[in-house]
C-alpha cells in the first residue's frame, strides 16, 4: 500500500427515520396532554426539506412543544446539535407563533475548516482534508488516527460528529 495506509471520515449524519419517530412520538404526547386540550398546535416534518415546523397559539405552548420534541429526539439518539433552531416567528393572528427547525446533515465548510486546522494543531503525522460535507483523515499509523479521534471527541465543535469508514 501507499504512504497513507489508514484513514477514517469525520461526518455529521442524522437518521431522518429517527427524527421522524421523535416527531411522531411528540405529536402523540401533545395529543394526550391535558394542558394542550383544545390548543391550536402542530409539529410537522418535511423530510425532503429536512425541516420541522412547529406552530402554537402562544409562546408558552411553543416552549412546551420544543421541550417535548427535544426530549423525544434525545430518547431516539438524535443529537440536539443536529437541530438548528430558526428564529421564532411572531405576529400571526391571535398571538400564535411558528418555529422552523432545520435538521443539519453534513459538516458546514466553516466547521470543516475549523476541524482540519484543529487536527493540524495536534502536530501528528496525519493529513486531514475536506471532502464535500465531511473530513477525511489519513495516516501511516493507526495509533495517530486513534489519537485524532480522541482529541476531536473531547473538543466541542458544536456539531454532532461521528467517525466512520475506519480503514
């Protein structure tokens, strides 16, 4: 083999099926809760757009909706770092509010650059490069790759990261 015998990818992937399950469970719980009887609330997932839209008739109910959804996500192992909370939209009829949450897939280029420069600062014999929405790390020694994983795990990049395709 060549000089870079080993590699792995740093990715940020979310199971949309688990997001869907979390949304369904949140909808079910809201439907059963006494404090939501007769309330005008909804939670919808648009899988194609990777967006969750929450609507509520007031701020308090919106906070509760978000709380229920986040708890269901945690139970389904969907990292809250993968959910990008949009701005709370107000000014609808009767004081109702809307919140759009984007489900982040992949590592944004700014974050990927931050990860690559952090890996370079470790001064290990590894090469890190951005490939689309992930970071590929290569090295001769597998121990160096293990070290990179350990350090990247410890540092919080505010992105849910996984380490895949270890070769």
